[in-house]
């Protein structure tokens, strides 16, 4: 029991504490361990994990085919793909040593491995990612609804970012945005007061003010800057977005810290199956 | 009015395959016949450009490639433009990859820019160190001792036999880092484990979806600007005065975004009409 429980916990606690304090202690041996040795240990362990992962993948796929579970023909493709890549990586280069030695053959033109990457992996990968554009279009059409204030805020910010980030956004005059704001204001007043006269009054006055201001200033495309889409989207990126992201980052950081302390103190023992 | 409402409702219930078709057409037309919309460089892109422009000649610059073919349209034009800028200003370039696929992307970019466009000499003007597994451990390894991590380059040549590697021991020997990233491990790991602890300036080119994640580092000055997605790449091409794939892609992206916005507006109009009618009955 001691080898399965206490010793692993002790190793984790010791290595964890050493790595943590390595950042704060001016001791060359500890720093060398944290900076060089520990990272190389990680590399070695990660390499073994890849082998285990690959073996596990094969086991699962072979079992799926053997038991003819749902979608088993795809597993055959996965098995053949895996074996093909292994063959191209370790057994058949496709070129002489004068063209590429083992290792360099991975990225050398004319090798089997490079052929797999160029003509199988790249098109498949690009196709999968390209399909996202269509799903985004369909999903935003169905899901982006003005149901409440928060949803409206998200929708408006999303549209500003989408249009403001691309060149077409810089072609939309800030005066057009001002007219849209006046109309939106009219909708708001109408919902609040439910009086056509007041609504028309607000919209009419707004349009007159914007038109007179535009005629006086000569309708510059990007002035006033606060109504110019590229400027508004930059502001959204720089301030509300950064504020939200920082809050998330701080939360995640605190979470990582708390979990790390739990590991070092031996409270968290999921890695030994408890 | 009722006919218009009925039409909007009908559009609101349209099969999603029609949406796919409209979007496909909207993307294809500008690709086949580019409109040539003006590209306006944002501040973050200008900062990246100026930082590289102000590096002293023959500076040693580390370029790290962390993306795969799936995000090639966004990231690859950035890599191409950055390499052009670095070679144009006669800097020495060292290329590493935190992603295995990044090695292929880097090789493609180096072949196009270093070999074909500038005729640079391998081992004297640039070195391709390639991919090493280990994610942030690789970043830490480069920071402490790059020679321990990379004993050979991509072509299996010993590091000690490459003239450009003379005097390169760790990350502090570089004047600048550019990370072209599409996720983990990438820009964030470079900031946290390399640029910030050592004080070596860095910039990055990221996919649009990653901009939120890296913007706090840009605003705090831990990163010198950022190239944000394909628009960022197109802006850099405009600053370089050499149009490329990103510039031609921006027309398609502009129209696609506009079409999606129109769909959202129509979807909401249908939603409101439906709600109004359901209240009436």
C-alpha cells in the first residue's frame, strides 16, 4: 500500500514544492533543476504518454471493428491511417539518403510522409475548418436573438466587431451610424412611451440635428470618430473585452494556484485514482 | 405590409442549406473577382511593424510557428510578411515550432521568402530548428539553454556546425521574438515563460478567435502589438507595400461578414413578427 499511496504522494509533494520554490530561491542547483532537468523529464514522460496514447487509440478502434459497434467502418479508416503514417514515418522514406536522412525526411519534398501531409492531412484539415464559416452563419441566424438587454448588448457588440474589423466597415460613414442610432432611439422611445407623436418628434429632431451637423462639417467619413465603426470596434477590443478577459485570467490563475497547492499538500489525489 | 411580414417570416424559416449556398456564393465571387477594398492599419499592427522596423541591422530574431493547415489562411500570410520584413532589413532569423504541423508551415514560408524571394543562405542568414515536443517545457528549455534542447536542426545538421548558431546559448541572445500562433501552446506561453521573465521584446500574430486572450498582454506592454487574424495580416501586407493572400482574402471576409449580419437582422425581424402575431392570437 505504501508504494501505491504514500510514496507517489511524497514524490508529487516534494517535486511540486521544489519546482514552486525554484522560482523564488537563488540557488543554482535548484534553478538548474527547475529550468533544465524538470523540463527534460517532462519531455521524456510526454513521449511515453504519446506511445501509450497511440496504443490506446489502436486498442479502442480495433475493439470497435471487432465488435462491429456503431460507426465501425470509420475505425477501419482510422486504423489504416495510423498504420500508413507509422510506415511513412519509420519504415518507408520514399527517397534515398542523399535526398534526406531519417528525421529530415519528415519535411523533405518527395518523401512519403511529406506527401501524406500535403495531399491528405492539409486538405482534410482545411476542409474541416472551412465548414465552420457555414455553421457560424447558420447558428448566428438562428440563435442571435434580441430576447433581453444582455442578448441585445451581445448582438450589437458582435455586429460592430464583425463589420468594424473588415475593410467594408471602414467604408461605412460615421453619419450612417448616427442615423441608425437616431432610429434605434426612436424604437426605444416608442417602446417606452407608446406615443406616435413623441416617437416621430424624437426621430425627426434627431435626423435634423445629424443632417445639419453633417452639412456644417462636410460629411467626413471617419468623423466624429466615436461613431466610426473601426474606432468603436477597437475600443470594444481594448476596454470591455480586456476587462472581461483579465477577470477570467485572474480567476483561472487563482484556480490553478489553489489546485497546485492541493497537489503539493497531498489533498488532491486523483492521479492515484482516489 | 402583411405581404412583407409574410416574406420575412418565410425567410426566417428557410432551410439552412440555402444559407450555406448564399454564403458560398458571397465568398466565391470576391475571390474570383476581387473588389480591392481599402485596408486601414490598426494601431496594434502598426506597433508590430514599427518594432521590427526599429531593430538594429543584423539583429537575431526568433520566429516561432504554432499553427496547422486549418488556420493557414489566417496565420500563413503573417509569417510570410514578417519573414519578408526581417530579411528585407537584413536580420538573422531562427525558426522554431511548438506544433508538429508548424514545421511544415515554416518550411513552406522559408522556401518562399528566404530561398526564392531573397536568396538567403541557410546557416548564415537563417536557421530552421524545427519542432520539439513538450509545449511550455520547450519554451522554458529555449529560455535556459537552447543547445541542450536542440542538438540538431531540422535537416539533422549538428547545431555546433551551423555558423549562425555561434554565440546563441539561450533566449536572452535574441533581440526579438515573433510568435505566429493558433492556440496552445503558443503566444501566451511565450509571454509567460520567455518574454516576460527575460525582458526580450516580443510580438505575435494570432487567429481572430485568440485576440481576446492576448489583448491584455498587448495593453499591458508585455507584447509589442499583435496581428489580429486575417485583417491583421492584410494590414501588415499594406504596411509592407506588398499585397498577398490576406489582402485578397479580405474582400471575401468583408462580404461574408456582411451577409452574416444581414441574416442576423432578418432572423430578428422574423422573430419579432412571430412574437407580435403570437401575442395577437
